[in-house]
C-alpha cells in the first residue's frame, strides 16, 4: 500500500519542464558551430529523444530531399556496450520533414563515420556523457539548465501552441496513440482555448458589431427598438404566403347539384 501511495503522489506532482520561445531562440544562437548543434536543434524543433540523436546515422538523413528517418535508439546492452536498437513501438520508426533550420545545422556537422555523433571508438555516446555535455553547454552560455528531455517537451508544447493538430504532433514525437500526447501536454489547453477565442473574435467580431443598431442590414427606425432576432410569429407575418388554416377551419365546399346522380339534364 505504501508503494502505491508513493507512485500516485509522484504522478500527480509531475511537472513538464520546457523552454519558452525566447529561450529556444537563445539556444539556436548559442549552439551555432557547436559539435552537437544539429542534435539540439532537432530535439527542440522536431522532438527527437536523446537516444534517437545518439543513434542517428548519416544514412538516415537526406539533406537534398529534406527528410530524416528515425530508425533506431542508442541504448546500453547487458554487457555495458552502447548499441543502436530498433524503436520500442512501430510509431517510433518515422520519417519527418526537416525544417531549413535543421538542414543548415546538419550541413555544418562534420562527418566522422556512420554515426552523426560518434563517441569514443565510433560507438554511440553514452547517455550520461551526452547529458553532461548538454548541461555544460547550458552553463557556459547562460541558458537555464533543464534536462535534455525538456527539449522534446519544448518542441511538442510550442507546436501545439502554434495550432498544430494533436495527431500531427503525436506523429512527430513517435507516440503510438494521440491520447498519450493529449495527456502529456494537457497544460497547453488553456493557451489553445485563448487562441480559439481570439480566432472567433477575429472572424465573427466585426459581423456581430455590425448588428448593433441594425437588423438585417437596415437601420432601426426607432432607436429603442431591439435588434434581436425576430420571433417565429414575426417571421410568419412577413411571409408572402401565410400558413394554411387547419383542415377543420376550412370552408366546406357547396355541393354541385347539377351533377348529382339521377338529376335531370
């Protein structure tokens, strides 16, 4: 019971750490020319995981076509070696379109083997060494020190705030289910709702303001007259063909005696 309580408490108090747009721009400027520049840019724009960056090969990138394919994830094997394994889920294996910012950063990255960022001996960097390099970069350049995974959260958060559909963001992140994306980034909902309200005001605000003091495009004769939508009774009175009365209220037709059976002709 004690373990369950601690797990529940940890889940409810979890907080997703992200960089804001200004901090992201500072990161772009500071990372220019850094050996890991392209890794930082890919993570903060397309949401690549640290393991996906460490296991990325040049054969996974087509700079001319502007595409990158995520086919592996660098992990430590049971014998302690750094290896590249397949993604855990089918959705993790994905092809993304590269923004020009990423293409330029990758073109500035030197090629020293099959891996884009090879570690000692040509194998992938270990997770601890990669994270240490990231934190040292933040301290040297006055960037708020966050976990490397916060770059992935930043990419997802800013994409959702920019109005990208959740299923597009889920594909970008390699989530198998869009519900995972929505549950992780529910904090974006208030911002998205504010943007939705602004969009409604921008589209319908002028029309609604145009109704003030007018009805159906005509100025009201009486300033005290309401500009509300006319009622059904008012609409009925304006119709050129008023509704027919109920059948019981119709006048009975007079019989045509000249055509009665048996009558004289």
